[in-house]
C-alpha cells in the first residue's frame, strides 16, 4: 500500500532535486555574469525560492499536510510565516554562535539562515503543519509515523550536516573562491539536501521490512 | 575503594605516556654534533706555492668595533624620504641612509637574515661560530652555557687581540673569562630599557678613543626590551631608535682609518615586539658596515646581493681582521668587501678569489670532519659537493700556477659551492631519528588504547592489584635485560631503548591481561554482561558522536591551517557536541514530556514519570546548553593572533596589561570589568559552598579556607591589580611604596594559596557537626547505616538553613550517627555529607583559579569568569541529562557512569580556554611577564621558579579542568532535586547524594578510574595525533613554525594535565580517607564490616 506512496515521494524528490539544479543552471544562462561564487547571494536566493515554490506546490497538490485542529487557513498561514521568520532568526543565532562574524557579514549570514530555513523548516511546515510539538516528535527514535516523516528526517539531517561540514573548509589556506563566507556552507547544505533527497527513498526502500508506517 | 590500586594504575598509564613522549621527542628534535676542533694559523689554506701564514701578515683592518643592537629590524634602519607621516618606528635612523648616499665607498646597509630560532642566545652563538643552530637550543634561553665550538671570539683571543666587551650579560655567560675587559650589565627586567644601554654609553667612547683594545663588542638591549614592553609602534620606540642613531653617529666619528665599524641587529621582531620564530619580520635584521677609509672597491652594483645570511659575517670579519675562519663556520665571505684582484701594493688585503678559496677550503675541511664524525649528511650530496670541490681546486691551482687571475666563472662557481654547502647543512640539520620516533609513536598509541581499555573494563581491573605488580616487575626486568644486552653488544647503554622495551612489554602484557580478565568475566558473569564485555573494542563503541568529534579534533591537528585556527576549531567542535546533547536526548525521547508515546505500549519504567519534573529538568538542560553556547561565543573575544594572521585578526584588547594601556578611560573600564569578574568568581564559588552549608561546617581547615582565605585571596589580587595599574611616573612620592606592594602582594597571594591548600589537604572534611545530649528515645539501634533517612524531609538537611534543619532532626539525620560519648548518651549529627567529596575539590579549583589569575593580564579575569560559567554549564548539562535518563528509568547500572560526551566536552574545553586565555601554541606568544609576578626585579638564581610560573600561566586552563575532572562524577549526585528525592523515598530507597559513593566503594573506585582513564584518553589521543602530524609532515615547510611547537605544547599540556589529574584524584582519595576515619569514630561496626 505504501509502495505507491514511496513512489510518489521519490518522484516529488526528483522534482525537488531537479529544481535545485535548474535554479543553478537557468540563471547562469539568463543572467549575464551569474556565478555561484561571485554572485553568491543571487544564487542562494534563487535556490531558496525555487525549493520553496516546488516544495509548497508539490505538497499542496499531493495534499500531504496533516490535518490539524486549527481550521482557519488564514491563521495557519500567519503562524507558518511567523515560524519561518523565527526559524531564520534561530539559524542566524546558531550560525553566529558557531563563530560567524557578528556584524561584518550579517547579510551573508542571514541569507544562509534563509536558505537553511527554506530547505528544512519549510519542509517541516509542509509535511507537519505549523505544529512545533509534531516537529520535535518526528525527531525522536520512534517518532516517524509515515513515509513522509522519514524522508523529512533524512533530508533535514543531511542538510544541516552538509552545512556543518561546509564550515570545515573555511579555515584552510587554499585561497579558493568557494571558501569565502558563506559559500562553502550554503553549497554544503545544498549538496546535503540533494543527497538527502536521493538517500531518503533508497533508505526507506531498503528498510521497508522493519518499518511499519501508517498510510495516508 | 582500592585507593592505592587506582592511583598506581593511573600513575603507570601516565608513565607509559611519558616514555612515549620522551622517545618521540628524542627522535624528532634535531641535534647537531658540535665539532670540537679549532682552526689554527698553521692550517694550509692557501695554494701550495704560497706557504704563507696569514696570521702574521698585516690584515686589512687592525681593529673593529661591533655594535650589536638587539632586535634592530631591517626596516628600522631604512630611511624613506617619501614617507610623510612616519610611524614611531619608521625613519628614526637616518644615519645609514645619509652615509650610504653621501659616501658610498665607506658604508653600506644590508638586510641581515638570521636563521630560526631567533632568540638572542642562539643568534649570538650563530654570529660568532658561523654555524647553523638547531631547534633543541631554543629552550636554553634562560640558562646560557659557554660556547665550546670554535668561534670568532676564541680565534681573536688566541691571536692575542684584546677583545673588550660591554653590554648584555648573555655574552659573559657564553664566553666566560674570555674577554680582555668585560663590562656586562644586568637589565632588571624586560621593562628596563636603559640600564644596559646607559652603562655601555658611559664606557664606549672612552674605550674607543683609548688604545687598549683591538675589538670592541657592544650589545645594546634597549630596542628589544622596548619591543617586548610596548610593541613596535610606540613613542618609547621612537626615542630608543633616535638614541641608537646618535650612538652610531658618534661611533662613526670616533673610529679611525684602521678600524672597521659593524652595526647589526641579531634578529628582528614582530609588530607585537616578540621574536623566536622564522617569519620575515623576525629574521630580517639590519647590517651596516663602515670605515673611514674606503671600504668598498666601488659604488654598489646592481647585482650585488641585498640580503646577507647571518652566517656570512663570521668568515668576512675573520679574513678582514686576519684571523683563521672558525672551524665549523659554513658562511661565505661577503665579496663586495674584497677588491676584485689582489693588489700587491696594498699588503694584507686579500683578493676576492683568494678569500673565496680560503673560505671554500675551510668549509670543505669542516664537511670532511663532520661527515667522519656523524653519518647524518646525505652521501649523494656529499659526493656531489666533493666533486665540485675537486673541480674548483684543480682550476684554481692551475690558474695560480700559470700566474693568471682566476676567471670570473670560477668565482661564481666557488660562490655556488658555498651556497650549496650551506643549504645541504640546513637540510641535514633537520634530520630525524626515525626508529626512535616510530617507537615513541607505538608506545603512545598503545597507551591510548590502554586508556580506552581501562575505561571500558574499569570494573574488572580495579580489583586485580597483583597483576599490575607482576606486569611492572616483568617489564622492568625486560628493560634491565635490554640494558645488559646493550652493554655486551655495544659497550654502552642507551636509556631510550631500555625504556622503550619496558613500556612496550608492559603494554603488551596489559592487553593480554585485559583479554584474560574479559574472558574470565565472560565465563563467570551472566550472558548479558559477557556480551557487553565482548564488544568492548569493536568499531561500534568507537563511532559514537563524542568520539567522532574527538576524531575530527585529532584530524585537525594534521593541517597547519587548522592548527593556526585551533582556537576556533575547538570552539566549533565543543559547540557541536553541546548541541548534540539535547538533540540526542530528544532522539531518545527523553527531553520533553513524551506525550507521543501514549499510543505505544509504555516502557516498563521503575520510576513513575512526572511530567513536571521532566519539564523542569529539560528546561535546566536547555538553559545550561544556552549558557554553554554563550560562554563559548564570548570566549572567542579573548584570543590572541598568529603572526601570519595580523591582517585579518586583531589580538584581544584584554590581553594588554593595565599598566601598558595608554587610554585612561579604557584603563578604567578594563579595571572595573576585571574587578567585577574577580568578585563574581569568588562570589559564585562561595555561593555554591554556602548553599551546601559548607561555610557553616564546624572548625575544619577546609571551612576556614572557604570562609577566610578565598575572599582574602581575591582581595589581595584586586589590590595587586590596582597597584600594578598605576602609570609609571605618576605618584612619584609613593613610588617606593608601590614597588614594595608589587613585591609583597603577589608573594602574600602565593603564601595564602599555599596555606589554603595545606589546610585543605590536612582537613578536607566540610561537615557540620553538632553534638548534643540526646533526648534520644531508648537505646541506639543495633546497627547503623552510613545514611539514615526516615522522613520525606531528609534531603532538606542538605539545603535548608541550620535552624530549620535543627527542628527537623527529630525525625532524621542525614549521614550522621550516634555515638556513646563519655558514657552518657550523646548524639552527634553531621550535615553536609552530601557534598563531602565535591566541596573540597571545588574549593581547591576556586583557590587555584584565583592563583592562576594572578599570573595573567588583568583583562583575563573575564575569561576566567567565562571558564567558571562554562564548567558550571557542562556540569549541569551532564547532571540534567543523567537525571533525565534516570527519570525515564534508563539509568546505567549504579548511576555512577560518566558517558563520553561530558568527558570529551570537558577535555576539549581545556584546549578552548588555553586559547581563550590569550595563549597560542607558539614560543613567542608565551606570556613571559608571568615569570616576573612577585619578582619584578627578576630572579637572582635558578630557572626553576620562573619556569614554574610561566608553565602555570601557559597551562592554567589545562590545570583547572584536570584538577576539577572528578566533579563530573559527583555532580549528578550533588544536584539531586527534591522531586527525585521524593520518588526515591517512595520506593524506600535512600536519598544520600555523595554518601552513596561511600556505600559503594567498589563502584566509586571503578567509576573514578574510568573517568580519569577517559580523560587521559582524550588528551592522549590529541598528543598522539600531534606527534603523528609532526612525524608525517616532518619535511613540511611550516614544520618548525607550526607542527613542532604544537607538539611541544601538546606534550607539555599533557604532562601538566596528567599531574593535576592525579592531584585531583589524590584529593578525592584524601577526602575518602578522612570520611572513613570519621565514620569509624561514629560507627565502629561499619568500619569493621568494610
């Protein structure tokens, strides 16, 4: 039964991954002087926007989002926006605590936070709705109840770990353009996100015997 | 508890590490053999036809004046007319530029490039012997020893030249009883800019004007001291350089035609005024040559070298003054000083080719001698050089025989020969004893594995005392056998290999022994236990996140960029690990109220879950993680900077001592901040102690220390800062008083610290005892337990003020007992047993912290406060996660188990605060000022005291974290909150905090052993990784700049850590003995039972 759901998920993941690639390729063709390193923020916002748009439309079309007690769509929307903003602030704080410059490149840091939000928090919102309790619940050992929960878990973890590992390259004295703040981290999170998208269906398929999911 | 057993096990492991360090460092740090032969006048250096003793020929210069200006950097001596707004160190010495432009035949300025290490003593050695220093000399700067190698001074003296010396006393140490006249001056300390220079100036001109000398050496120290005290760009530097300019001018006026004047710096300095490394600013000094008679054959040509290696001065001076070139010099004569062809009318002056030939022959002779003594010069380059030499010699002799001047090609060829000899020597004296290094690495690796094994098998190993004795005895006998074997085969004993054999045998036996122990428990114990034991060394137990973080940390030691950015790297990793704690707890469903488990079958839980308790504990945990993150972030503001990073990084303003701050307002702010942090440090420690009723404990030395000595200490420290902050020159009338206070206050602090520690050691019990005639009903119960708790309010005894406690003693005594005293029934009640172990330890760390703070710049008080907050945050995080685990019924058996995460956090924090107290793993960044705390006049004798002070300053964070390590074990017990007690009460258990340790000595011992083994493992792997990095990257370009200093600091840090870890453990043992004694007095049966 959830075989079909797995297939749906895999195809939606494929669309998301291709949107990541398109957001890099299309502006490179259309915009003069576009480069991932030099016009990094432009690329970053393209990526964030594309992923957000595809995510929202895919989940809206598929009707994944869990029904919650709050029936008022406007209030849901407002709360979602609030959560997105708070998540940006949260990521920004964490990144600064990790040692990013506080004032000098605040715009870059905040852009990274926006990217991370669109790659992780937005997916949480789409899958689980604006319900922090549910978000926390998903990230426990026995917390994943559907295929979507599992995939969310994997993509979020791989995105964050990707960004974390991207920071490893910053102190090295290789003098490469992608070592500038925050290029390596945002590239890392994008790579982590894509590999999470690829890995999630594979992992679920591989562990299908052990998993007992509810179907939607 | 097997106290001796645990201590000896730890001592044994530490000893293994020490042997590993000794072996590795012995193989890694380079040693150059000193050739103890001297050149003589009879040496046949000139070609066969001219058997001429050049010592008796008239030299070009009869006399020379050498002015050594310590740390005269090349750019200090340059004069840039275009520079409209020179900084304090720029354009202050126009004399060189004026001379060079107006009299180009008489004087010239060169960039005089020193070799690392750029420390004064090494440079003086290099400047006189003409050889290359090795790294191992770096450590000797405090105690110079006489130079035994052949050198310029000895050659001059041997030829009867009168060498007069004045200035820095280092020369007198290097050349005792050598000089014709010697006027050494002693600088009081590094702030003393003028004593030495003024002393020289009183005598210099009179001496030069007189006729009782042939060579005058004057070593000015003021510029160097100015750099150390005030940095390069400071008004004092301008004054000092202008003074030196005047000195050079009048020296130029005083010298006569037969005299050569040499002005040189022995090394440069960084912009912060330090030196020792090999950055360009440190190695590039100025060299100025001048004579009133024309010195150079012509105006400077384009192709003339601008950079002169420091070794080149010795052969040049020797030939100009007509003495043999010292035997082991590898320099090459400075050609522009010699006329292109030897003119017969100017007797004594050697021609270029002649000088070069003498030089080549001397260097070749040295190479031959050296390669016969030591086999470390590579064969192929030696033979290549030999071929080159025979080629040169054939051509030269042929041209001499034909009476023709040697061709210019030959001159170039000789020069290139000399350059390649120098380069070969440089490369060779970076040679390593690979076998020793490998042995050291093996010993270190096995020691690390042994630590891991100890931590996994502590419960088994803590009991088997006989095995350790057998192991050590066997290993020692093997070492002895190796020694005897060496004596028979080689005829001498090399201690390193005996130690290596001992350590390796000991380690291998320990592994076998552990295997046996594992097997015996596997058969004896139940199956679950056996399974757990079986997997103790599997990959699975290695790849838990804390160990992955440790692995990343170790991997980071292999890259120079990461070593340079070490402070940030470690902070990054610590923060990651701190974030892992709540994430992991959440993953296990332990963090917040597990309402999502409702639809699942509830786990069998021995303790009823109370959501409020979990919520409270989770909040505590999150708050402590937040505090940890905050202090981590703030600690980044106290870092110092590497020399390479000067552009992108500014050293923390808090690193400047108050007395050197020029801005009055800033000074006040710093002073207030420092005092506030100091009082907060004291207040927080005292508050904790007060909360646990330790300040009320009766009579003991520990209580006295807590009550009086700790506040007194911090008051003295505050006063000391206030006195030190007074600007020099103000308060002239009380200057003497200030000077006295600067001596008296630190010494008072040292002695108070000593008294406090002594009291703490003698009487570490912090128990509040109360005796009263009992209205106790009936005879005492037949049997007493260490802790008796009857009512639900028992745990209140630990926390409530005594008056309330007294009221509630009717129904319970915590950790007390009754004793028949003097025949009448008396009740002795003891409070504070709940924190009996952690209180003395905490007090010890508090005292130590204030003491170490004394050795730091005042601004570091803030950093120390952060350190305190961070330790508190780590302890609380650990305690909360342990409690949460307990609340969910997932406690580890015994509850005394300290998981890897807090241990790794704790140990990495030591490195983090090493950087956050303004230290770096480089020699120039050592805070030498610490050596003069309490001894502003310098140390009269011995280097033990200043070395200790500097070590304490450098590794203060290692010391604090190592000594406080056992707190990790105690904290979850101390921080039992009320609800937890209640739940335990309901189950009829005791709530006893640390007295639980007393009741379970076996487990206590094994937990303590495990904790210290883990701590040693974390530090040991870092040591091993940096040793590996040094071994693998030994040809790396920055090996001497980055990896070798890192290894030295890591090794020294490990030594200090292990010593203080042992001290901390010993203190815990001491408390245990004291508690045991107290219990024995209370309850004789109990002690019998044990």
